[in-house]
């Protein structure tokens, strides 16, 4: 096992001991990749990286995964071939680790058919969500993770810088999105998503790009990101085409102030709910409160969305090394939307941004 895997397994075992969990069943490319470097997806086949509260590790996997699993340094690998019953290997694990009536935490994204099979095989065991256990590790990034996230953020920033002068009235959302995706790929990133929302479409935070044509005066939201070494970037910028109304400028300036207020409040030890309230308070004071209807931010790392979240009422206190988005927005149905997003990391001395600073005023592209 690599040094990082040894450390992460030991930390996870400590969390399980503290929480009274006997074993953790990882089954997604994210969790298995984080723990042991096995970025594999079993799909409909049972693939489980089991970790005991003592730090023991066993992989139960389809035979077609065994060879690549060995390269990760996993020593205890129990493969099964198509036509065999993998639940026999689960029963053997339960006997070896005394799990027949144990408490087993499982990945929150485990397939329902696999979980049902586990419950049928081990009816006296208690299965519970494992996201809280592994998120305690994943939400605090180490130097190697930060370096990859910074590279992903730099690629997103540079892609925006390269593409912005090319965005013109008459282009479609799909055409603009292709420019951004191609730019991120050309810079060495693996594009993961790109939202381009023009005019009224900008009032849909998760708009699906279409053939809407960018027209004079449109406010356009650009939200995109890429993967570098398994770690994600996510950035949102808002621009106007040719000209901008006074209302659009006011909304943008309000969102910018809310963005800055949240970042100023993001100090180690501050509750996430208070960070959200800092952004929300600015928008409410400007009279746009009802038009900001999502959380201020989400955690990010190997997943685009992970813990911790900057959500109303959250009492989770910010820790050093937490990485998350700050992305307040105002969405006026039938008119336009504005969102500004940077990815930041909490440090002892305050909040540090992976991305370059957004413009304090609505940029007009000509």
C-alpha cells in the first residue's frame, strides 16, 4: 500500500472505532480511489473494498478487476467469476471479521440491488450510511490534493481568459460551451461539465445548454469545470453581451458583494450557516432575497459536490483544509440570472481562493 493509503485507512479505522462501526464497505470509484487508488466501477457486479475498524482491508471483486487491483497494493483480494455467487465471499468476510451481527457502514451511492443482497445475506447485521465516516477524511485536503485542485482551477481560469474574447452576439449556448470545453481539454484538463445560460435561461441555475442565440443585452452565465488527476474545478462567471441594463448591473454588483461577504466570513471555526447568512444578508438587504434560493456553496474535491456544504442553518464549523465553492446568485424568471463562483480553501489565516478574482462589475463583451 502507498503511504497515503496506509494513512487514510488508519484514519478511517479511527473514525469507525469512535463511531462504533465495525466495517466500512466502499464500492464507488471515488471512495475506493481515495482510500486505495482503485478507481474502478463494478456497475451491476458486486465490487466492495471492505475496511475493518482494526484497519484490515479486503477487496471482493469481479475477476475482471483483480489484475488492476493488485497494482494498487491491496494484498487481500478475493475475486469471483461470472456465474459464481459473490455473496459467499461476503459470508466468509462476515465470519472472518465477526460481522454477522455487526454494524456496517456503506457508501451512500451503493446500488440498491447490491445493498438488498447484503441485507439478505447478513440479516442480523445493521447497515447504515457511511458518508459521514469517510467525509471526515475527504473534507480535509492534504498538500497533494490541493496541488491538483489548484491545477484544475488554473485550467478553468485560463480557459475563461482564452474564450471570453471569442464570445459574440449570434453564437448559440452550445457553441460557447464547446469553446470552453475545447479550451479546458487543450490546456490538459478533462472537462466535466459546462453550463451556458443566456438571457431568461440564466434564471435556471442548472440550465441545459441548447440552441438559444446570444443577443444584444443578454446577461450570460458561464459555469464550468474540469478534472485533473481525479480532482475537480468549478467556476462561474457572468457577463453581458454588447450592453447591460442598469438593473443587470445592480444585480451583478449585489451578487459580487454577497460573494465577498461570504468569503470574508469564511474563517476556521465559523459555522457554515453563518457563512451562508453573510451572503444571503447582502442579497436580502438589496431586496432580492426571494430570488436567491439555493445554498451559498458546496464542498469539492474528488467529487464536484461533497461535504462540507455552505447551507442555511448548518452548524458545521469550518476546519482548516476544507475546500468549497462560494456561489451566491440572483435569478429573475423571464429576465436573467447572475451567479459568481470561486473555489476557496479555509486556512488558519483566513479564506484562500483557487481561482483568480471575479470582476467587481458586470463585464460587457463586444
